[in-house]
C-alpha cells in the first residue's frame, strides 16, 4: 500500500497525510509574515492614534488586529498540519514582510486611515499573489485564503470609508 505522497508504508508507519511542497510552504510563509506584520502595525497605530473620531478608529484598529492575528494563527496551523514549519519570529517577519514600514510617532486619525488601508491592501495582495499556486497544489488551503481575502478586503473598505468625502 502506498501513501498519498508516493512512498510505501511499513506495518509500523502511520499515514502522515498530505505534505506541502516547498513551494506551497513558501507561499504560506509569505502570507504568514504579512499577517503578523499587519497585526503588529495595527496595534502600533492603535496606541499612537490622535484626532477626530479617535474612539471609533481606535476600536476598529483592535478589530483589524484581532482579524490579522486569527488569520495568522490559521495559516500557521495549516502549515503545521501540512508538515511545514511556520516561522513567525520577529527577525523573520522584519526581513521578509512586504508591508510598507509604518512611520513612528503619533499619527492623526486621517493619516492612520490611509496608512492602515494601504497596509491591509498589501497583505491582501500577498494572499492574492500566491492564491493560484496554492490552489493548484491544495484547494483546501486555497479556501482558507479565500476567507482571509474576503475578511481583509472588507476591513480595508471599512477603514477607507472613514476618510471618504474629506
């Protein structure tokens, strides 16, 4: 009897399930570091926000933080389920995340809306960029990306509307 990945199983070997290719693991790692960067950046913005509509945007930034954190956990756990190693270390995130650097210091609510909309859109762009490759190898994992993209695009839209009509 052979396993799904091609090798023969011995009497004492247990079925290991689907194993991600290096390419699939790399795609998921790209998404993971951007999500970690997004949730850390949203918290940075949350702490240093000033100006009109402070409370609403402050709370909205908490929602973005929670969403990015939840999605990063989902992606990392999916990587582990596929026998890939998730690397969320600070050094790895700092070296490989694609989101623009968030500026230091206090930021006005209007600045934060534009900056965070851009941050979210970058994270979505990464998920979209890897989607087809992921879907080609593992449609189940692509389904997780669909949920992530849908949620983050909604977050970007809701954030962007704060400055609409200014």
